[in-house]
C-alpha cells in the first residue's frame, strides 16, 4: 500500500486533468507526475536515497504539493516543517530529523538560513523560486528548477519495499511543549488518504482549496487524497478572506479544510465576499474545538461543515462527527451544537474510548463525566522518533493516550472539554475552557476568545478570558463577565478579561501556555 | 485491517439505521450486529474456530449477509458456494475446502444433502428457515435460529491476528473448467470494500439491492462495503424484473450490481415496470462483457452504469471504466461504446498491462493489437488453494495472467476481445466473439446472443451464433447473417445461426464450452 501508486495511475488515466492551480500556473496530472519524477531523480542525483530525510519549509505552493510525491519517490522521507517556527526550533527539527536536504520557500529563506547554522548540519539546500513572492534570498546551492533539470531521464523511481516504509516525518504543533516527531508510513498515508474520500463521499475531480497548511500532518493526507481521486489542488500562499473567497468563486472550489480560526475568519468576512460562494461547498475543520456559533455561521453562508478531530500522532483526524439522519431539520443553532462535538471513530480508527486515565475504566455515556480520550487502530503511530520517554508516556495498555479530556454523550459521541493541561480547576470543580469560549464566541462583538486558568488564593484557579473584538467594536470587561454569567453557571464565568490579539501557532491553535503566563500577571 | 471493524462501529454509531430488508424483515445495524455476534458464538459453541471452513449454500437472504460477518467473527473462513452447481460439484467443493459446517437455504436442501453424501465428510449441518420459501426439507441437526440461540452471551468474538488471516474462500465460476479455490484475506476484503465506496463516491446510507449473488466473490465485497458506509442491504431470493423494479421503487434503492445478463433482462422489461425508477440510481456491471446496446438502454431508463472487470482471483472487479469529463454530452450510443470497454486499474489494483503472453511485452496502445491482460497489486490473490499447478500457470514474472484477451486504446483504456479460450481464429484472422455479439445485441428482435468457434475444414474455424429472440419475435438465420454483414467485416459474420435458450452459469456467464460442443454438431 502506498499513495504513490495513486499519482502514477491518475497521471495515466487523467493526464490532461488539472492537478495544480496557482496564479498563472496550471499543471495537469501528467505534468505534475513528470515534475515529481524529476524531483525524485534530481534528489537521487544529489545522493539522496532510501531512508534519508528531506525537509521542506514552504507555504502551500505547488512545490510543496510536489514534494509529497517526489521526495518519497526517491525513497526519502519528507519532513514538512511548520513555517511559523523560529530559527531555533527549525534548527532543532533539522537536527533531530537528521535532514540531508532542505527545500526552502523564499518567504522563509532568512529564518531557515539561521536554522541551518544553528543545526550545525551540512545539508543540501535548494531554493524554491516563486514568482508570486517578492523578497527572500538565495541561500542554497541550486534552485528547485535546476534540481529538476538535473534529473536523469532514465531514472527509475523507487517504490517502498513494504507498507511500513516511512513516507514522512511530522512534528506535533508544540502547543503543550516541544514538538515531537512522528513517522508516517506508506500504509497509514494510503489508508488515511482513502478514508478522506469515504468520509466526505468525495467525488472524482473534487476541487480542493489549500487553506490547511500542508506542513500540518501532511495537510491531513489530502495531497494523496487528491491524487487518488484525480482532484485539483488550488494552492495559495496566505489564507486571507478575500483571496479565499476569490478562489472559491473562480476555481469552483468544492472542498477545503482548516482550523476553526480559519473558519471563524471566513464566517466574519464581509457579506460581499461571501456571495462568491455559488456551488455546493464542503469544509472540514479540526485542530482545535470549533465554537458552535462558528459552525452555525459557516453553514448559514452555505458551507457544509464536517467536524473532525485527531492528532499528528493519528495521521491527522481520526474521529469524525458523523451527521445522523435524525438531525435533519433541526434548528441551525441546535444542529451546530451537535456538530461541535468531536464524534466517533472514523474508517481508519479501530477503537475510541473515553476513560479514567488511572483505572482505564470507560466513563459512563452521560455527557458529564470527564475522562481522557484513548485511541487504537491502523492510523495510530507506533511511537515518537528518538523519544522513548514521550513514547512510553503516550501509550497505556496498548491504547494511545491523547491528552484530551472529554465526555461521552448518550448517543456515543465524544465531546472534548479540554486538553488535560488546559482544564481549569476552581474550588474543586472542573471548568472546561472550551465551554466558556463557546459562550464568548456567541457574543456579537467578540471576534476571538481564549480562556485559561489564573492562580487564585481562595479558589485555587479561576478562569481568565483573553478576548479580541471585531473591527470597530468596543466592550468592557464587566459586560463580558455579565454576558457569561447570563449564559452559564456563575462559577464558570471568567473573573478577569484581557483585551488584545491572541498568540497562535501556525496550525491555528491558541498558545494557552503563553496566556497562562500573562494571566498570572493580571 | 479487517472489515469486521466496520460492522462493530456502524452498529455503535447508527444502531437504529436499517441494515437488512427482506419481505417483512427489517433489522437495524444493532440487531444485525447482535445476530452476527450470536452466529459467531453459536458456531464457536459447536467447536468451530480459527481457520475452520464454514460453507453456505444460500440465495441472497439475510442469513447469507450475516454469514459474511458472523462466520469470520468466530475466526472461521466463509465459503460461499454457487447455488446453481450440481451435487457433484458442491460435494467436490465441500471436500476441497474442508468444510466443517454448512449453512443451507431450504431451496437447496436436496442438492446439498446429496453433495454432503458425495463429499463423504462429516460436518455440522445447519438449516436456514426462510418464511418466504415454501418447500425444501430439514437435513441438518439444528436450525439457524437454534444455532444463534445456543450462543453464549459472554462469548468474545475473534479478531484476525493480522491482515493476512483468511476471511473467505471463493471458487471461480468454472466457466473454463473446474472451479479453483481462492482464499480472501481480511486485508484485501477491507481494501476492496473501501475501494467500492471510492469508485462510486458512494454516500453514507446507500440503499443497495442484492441483484448480484453474494456467493460470487462475496458479492464483490459489498456486504462489507455496506457495513463501512452504514448502508441498507435489500435482500431478494430471485432476480426477476418485476420484483427488482418493485424493490427499487419501494425501498428507494440507490445502487445495485449485476452481470450483463441481469442488465439485459432489466433493459428489456416492460415500460410500466421501468417507470418505478424515480431516484438517481447507479448500477455496476461485471462478470462478462456488457454489449454497448445494453448499457445504452439502461442509461436511457435512468440508470447510470459503471462498467467494471475483474476475476474471483482479484476479489472481484479491479478494473473500471472511469468516465472522462470529455465524454459528457456525447451521443448515447457513442458513450455506451466507450463505457463498454473495461477501462483502467481501480484504486486497489497497482498495475494493469496488456501484453504478449510469450514475450511479456506490452502491446501498443492502438486499439487493435491483441494481448493478454496481466495484473499486479494488493487485490490479486497469492495463489489457488491446494492447486500448485494452476497457481504456477496463473503467474508470470510476478504478474497474474487473467486469461482474457484485450486491446489497449490510445487513451490507455483496455477493451476485452475474448477469453483466450473463446477467441475464434478464422483463416488466420482473430475474430472477437464479443465484437460479433455486440452487433447481434443491436438487432431489435434479439434478446441474447453468444458466438463461438465452429471447426471448419477450409477456414480452420468460423463463427457460429446462438441466439434467443425476444418474446413473440421471429427471425431467420439468413436475416441474422445479413444483419451482421451489414454491420461488420464479412469474414467476422457468423456462418451458422442457432436459435434457442442459452446455457448459463449462475454468475451470469454463458457457458461457451457447451455451445462449442453443440456447434460441432450443427
Ligand atoms: N476537533 C478538535 N476539537 C478539539 N481539539 C482538537 C480538535 N482537533 C485537534 N484538537 C487538538 O489538537 C491536538 C493535536 O494537535 P497537534 O498534533 O497538531 O499538536 P498539539 O497537540 O497541538 O501539540 P503538542 O502535542 O506538541 O503539544 C489534539 O490533542 C487536540 O487537543
Ligand atoms: N467486465 C467484463 N468484461 C468482460 N469479461 C468479464 C468482465 N468481468 C468479468 N469477466 C470475465 O469473467 C472472468 C472472471 O470470472 P470468474 O472469476 O467468476 O470465473 P470464470 O473465469 O468465469 O471461471 P473459471 O476461472 O473457473 O473458468 C474474467 O476472466 C473474464 O473473462
Ligand atoms: Mg499533542
Ligand atoms: Mg477464470
């Protein structure tokens, strides 16, 4: 099993169908296959081969898409690096992953140059040239185009020896600490790519917009999904509402994915942009808990939302909020609340359990008892790269421990209440920061919100809210607190409110550890 | 990887969704899971376990569907036996497959009773009771219901130890000789079940009508597909046009499969029946080459046809005639001719080649050079059960030799011209029997047609046509020959025409070896 077979077959069957669209670039599947082949051949010519790591630091540009095929086609392992990391962290990853080569998008040339210096490693550095980006500098020994041109036309690309050969190396987002490396195998990549099709009943020739970073769990395996169903990858450098809606309209986009903050940005876009949506449009969201109000707004503007949940450790989403027939015709806010739950095991996941992490006893399906989410199945990693202590911590009795706290509803659906590290314990009571945020997102003037624990002498901890307002709105802390008290148990309402922008990871997660530090000082 | 996981998950997520429909029987997924569990427990209680063969001789009734899960859930291997075989052949299979138990539909109790006697084996015999069938007799020691009732409620059902554990044993149709046994693994069953979803972009809750015998390649793996996407299996004992159209209308069927002769029967049904089709309806056809005119008629009545091709040896279809964008808007007859080609490798097949069987050199993509179809990939069997000579013959240089002759068109699509054994060689020229049949099917008075070689002193062989007319029509041999000469090269036109019903296998294939014998005597 390997997703590379998808590319070869699609290039044969649909040679002239558009594979990649990016500004003036429109490449067919035959052209894309040829370029991936040349990428593999070019790397091989530079001495890269089976088992070597090839890193890439790039936005969602065509070269990033090609790397998902071309790098494994020479037997190497693709390590997509989070573009928002600093030089220190990128250097750490280049070192830890033992990169032999790195492909660099000009937007990130400076930080990568420093990172390579920090890593102290000697590696092949390839500059990607991107007509749509001004600036950056050449830091490598050759350009991507030159690399391709150097490929031997008689090169024979390399198939994995078996299912378990590595295809990529992904680091976790580092939301709770240092990123950990997860090795993806051809088998898991194949299964997840196909599971994406089944989940969405995705038709052939889907037009997929790249609002989800490809560096995140290999864009949840969607590059390979698109090869499997002969879709079209619509690339874009930066996710801005105007660009996104333009492309949706122009390219007749049918599917896209993104973190809840991306959905929130789109949901709050001006109406004239939203009107560009004409065709049926489906979006998947994961990476953090989507507030129900955001789901509701997206659906109101004609985007059918599928909420999924997973981790880097599970090849991206492995839990899905499958809609039930009985939900049809429910009022939109009720439906959105049901959809805001994380759901049930997807096709690739065998088993999902919410259990007491001490006793491993499943929690009752009562919607209130909190336990940790445990997972088991084909899409769960075997362990972290060169990190036995973290690996040991992550497994318990054959189950993978997600570190996410959740309840199980009477219908069996799982709902995440918090990360273990984010839950707020006030006067002995658990307060789910997600629940409080959900209420805050319902306030018409609030754009974004995050709630963290603030140390408190009397209660142990109390909730502290960090809030960003919509353009031109004003709001006082008192009003925010009053709104919360009206909409939830009083003890859950934040005691403090801080206004201003929120620190985020580039995978769309709010960095609560930073906010917790700030909260101490409030 | 195992399709059994689909059942468990669907029973959890959609417990109340209808799984099986048959006359008054309407069972949900929770009920079906419970019954499959009891079937496994009941068999275990009778001493059946890992690696044992459990045979079943049954029509497409609910018990047959359940056996696809319940039998492997006790670790056993399901051997679905062709219901139209005679006692001799069933006895041979029971023996060759080493059946420890057999489940018997009352419709086949007599022939199975004789078969067991012929096999000389001692085995557990279970009588299925079917309210919708009158007749038959009890030949076993207990009924299916008693078997289920005997199950231990604390029984823990058995998961395969790994992907490669056997799940079922299927015998080829015996069109060209004795049936050969093919062992299916959990892995292949899983992959094919999912590939069915991707091929059709099959939505959740598809309503699937069982016009394809479940004994044939495990109904091409569709029982497991339905578990994966929480569909509904609409069962039926016999495929008759009135019943089929009734069920399509009543149960709001969305998908069905069948051999070309089933499609032909439906295409020639009275118009008042056809009008029961209201919803979008998709059908897959395989098992023999569908005449273009049959595809055209089906599509004209609102059924979207997907033509697929495969063998028992490849878990059923592994080649698919994927429609191309450019085909949209073509005249129906032209479209039907394109769709009558077998196509390209599906998701589960890695490689498809048409090559000279001597040199293994691929034929040019010219639409005229004939070669044999070779296949390679995850869905190809490893070998025949206890038949090393047939296994050796079936593989050449890592490729599986299909025994089917085909051309490759300039667009890469494969078109079968004949089985190796059926091709007619006249005056040194190859004549494709399928091509001649295709012309015959275009004649308005002809219902069914088959063309075989007849020994001829001068030409070596000449084509001899066997023809069935539509009800109430009359036609002379001369007229048939004249029609053929008008529509194809003269040397390809049949020299002899015989009228009357055609001998068929129960997998919907015309038994040409019988016709060849008859042709000698003409
Ligand atoms: N649909 C969702 N709802 C709630 N939380 C989600 C959802 N999807 C993902 N998450 C959160 O994201 C986490 C997985 O993210 P990822 O693997 O990108 O790294 P991270 O856990 O954020 O970082 P690190 O493991 O390095 O701290 C999950 O454990 C969960 O906390
Ligand atoms: N779409 C199709 N077009 C043409 N022929 C087909 C198609 N699908 C199946 N076939 C024929 O059916 C064969 C596979 O059938 P199956 O495995 O049921 O047994 P069989 O080959 O008929 O019997 P046996 O191998 O015992 O002689 C293929 O080799 C091919 O000849
Ligand atoms: Mg994590
Ligand atoms: Mg055969």
